[in-house]
């Protein structure tokens, strides 16, 4: 079982921070509206990354690659922020988790078409198992809700899957930090259309939502997207990284229990266990099958 350049470590680090984002967003949204929250989150991420660019003397993108960074910023930050935040306000956390879990499936399908990346039979089985685990987590809790928020969340899953493809493309020529940084810069420029209202809300916001907003920007955005891009730059296939997104619903429920005091019940434990087994099968099933054949 080889951890090719630690792509697994980078990917897992990212999904931990993205899972925490559900908690931070819930607290921050007490003082900020949907679009203000999206803009300010990535503004704080940008403020965090600018010193990194200067200290590391990061080279700017080549002119011919600007469309790729613009596309990455649009899909991963502008479009995703609007669709995800809007959808999250209209469906339960469980429902949102199920719908966002479509993203790694879509990513695998896109990668198969565009990059000719093939998945073994046991990997498709693992994806089915992971998606089933997410469904169990939601359905057994009786919290699945259907409304127009469903369309917003599906659009968010689509935009994230496209962002994954842009990052796969960019990390072939740039470091993970460069790919994430300049994508965030492009995204925050697009989100700046919401700046006037965002700054107005920021002036009157209590300390707790502001601190959670800063955490969203620094840890769940700047650091998380940098480690996500680093994972793509080290992974043999796009789906090796995107598959880790299936862990997010379970970790979100776990952090909700630990930080917000939300219930952690049998359905959560059952669904989470199925997801984790599926992720393990996807990543290391090939090595296990090879070992069994030798035995």
C-alpha cells in the first residue's frame, strides 16, 4: 500500500477542514447573509495567501494558462459558493451531504471521459458503497428533505466536480499551492460584486461569527484548498483524491457532535462505518487483491 507522495495525507487533511466548515458556517451565518459570507470567507483566504505569495516569490501564471485559472476560480469559488450556500439554507445538513456526495462520482465520470482514467471494478463497487453509506446517514435519521434547494446543491456538486478537473489540469504545470492560490484570487475577484453589503454586515457583526468567518477563510479555504491541490499533484488518478469527499458527511456529523453538541446516533455511526470501509476499499483494494492472489 503505497502513499504515493502522501497524496492521501493531503486529501484527508482537506476533508477534515471542509467538514469543520459546516460548523464554522453555521455559526458565522448567524450574522452574515449568504453572499456576504461567501465573499468574506475567500477575502480572508486571500489576505492569508498574499504574504505566502510574497515570501515564497511565487511566479505568476503564464498568460496562456489564465483561462484555466479563471475557470477554476469560477467553478470552485464563485459558482460553488453561491450554489452551496444558497442550497445549504434550504435543505438539511444530511440532505446537503447526500447531494454533495455526487461530486466525486461526477469527477470520476469526467476524468474517465476527459483524461481516459479508468477505474477497476472494485473501485466502482467502493463508490456505490460510499454513496450508500451517505444515504444511510441521511435516511435513517429521517432528515432527508426535498425542495428547490436540491437543485442548488446538485449545481454545487457539479461545480465542485469541474473544479477538481481544473485543479488536475493546473497541477500538471504548477505546484498545488500555486494552483489553489491563483484560483482563489480569481474567485474572490468575481465574488467582490457582493463586497459592499458584506463590509456593511462585517461592521455590525458580533465577535464569535467574525472569528468563525476568519477560521473559514484561513483553515477551510486557504489551507484546505492548497492541500487539496497538492493531493492532485501527487495522485496517480483524479478519483484517488476526489473519492475522499465521501468522508465529509460523516466527519461533519462527528464535528457537529463534538463542537455544537448535536446528536451522534446509530444511523450516523452505521452510515459512517460503511463510508469508511468504502474509502478503504477504493484506495487499497488493489493492493489487497494482489496480496490475496500471491497467497
